[in-house]
């Protein structure tokens, strides 16, 4: 019996369990994904907010900035009203709404992530935070608080993107290489906008290329080039394999040294 319990404990894999749960959530649809993201982030916010509230000993009446500004003092008192649980509620609402809106906006835009989506989610989270925190004139403060959170979040997003290391997008390697061969490299971003990955190359047609706003002339060149490799009309002449992009210089040097 003890051996069986020990085997059960050693075979327990939290990562595998999480992967199964994530797969189940995805199968339930976008609404379930947004709900789970909202609740999980809200739970984290409640935990962090309670810890911060427990460790905080700030007395708003002793704040030098509030002595000359009664409105600031009133806002600080409202934010801290309720003690640790009040701050846990405020941060839980903010993090939950921000995560849920961020995912909902991403789903509504076909998976696209940019600064506008991030700012939209932060604005909604700021509005929700203002409404639940009990600050004076919550309706009036909701817009200004949301705008402030959106502005800060947009700034941080742009800074993080500037320092984000660039990496090759392997899903579009063949399509990008083909456009470069045809002198049409300026349409590389069009492929990503339409999610025309390498796995879809053999299915490209006039309609698909038109949907991603590639003009008629370049479309004809691309389709003519692809016909050499898929060759659906010829029986005696088999289609050629689609060429792969050349290996990166580092990979080629490593292969030559072996």
C-alpha cells in the first residue's frame, strides 16, 4: 500500500496536469478562456494585495503631501479603507479585469497583440479599479484613472518591445524566402497579417493573396512560381519540392566543422 502511494506521488506531474487543464479550457471556447484568465489573475492579485496591505503601515494623515491637499488625503484614506482585505479586493479587481480584457481583445482581433490592445485592457482595468476602490467621485475619477493606467501601460509596452530580442519567425521562413527570390520582400508583413504560414503555401490562391492586400501583379508572380512546385495540371511531370531558405551562417559553419 505504501509503495503504491509512493508511486502515485512520484508519478504526479503538475506540468502535465496544467497542460491537460489548459487544453480542456481551450476546447470550451473563448468565453471560458477569458473567464479562467480573469479568475486566475484576480486570485493572484488578491494574494499580493493582501500581503502588501498587511506589510503597509502608511498613515495618510501623516503624509506630508496630504497635509496641504485634503483631496489627496481623502483618496489615500479611501484606498486603504478596509485594511489588507480592501487592498486585496482592489488589486484583485485590477489584475483580473486587465488579464480578462487583454485576452478578450486579443481573441476579438484574431490573435493580434500590440500596444493598442494593451492600452485598452489597462484602461478598462483602471476604470474598474476606480469604481471599487471607493475614491471620492468614482465616476469622475474612472475616466482619468483608466487613461492614466492606459498611458503608463502603453509606455511600458513600447519600452519592453524596444528591448525585446529579435528572433527568426520560423513559421514564415519559406514564404519569406520565396518573396525575396521574386523581389517582393516588401510584402513579407502581409503574410503575417493573414497568417499565411509555410504550412499553407501549397494552398495559396488568388483569393487568399488578395485578402492580405497583395496587388494583382505580385499575386500573379507568386502563383506562377508556386505552380512550378505543385504543378496540379501535369501528370507526366511531377511537381518539384519547394526550396528551403539557405542555412544561417552560424549553422553552416557548425555543420562544416563536424
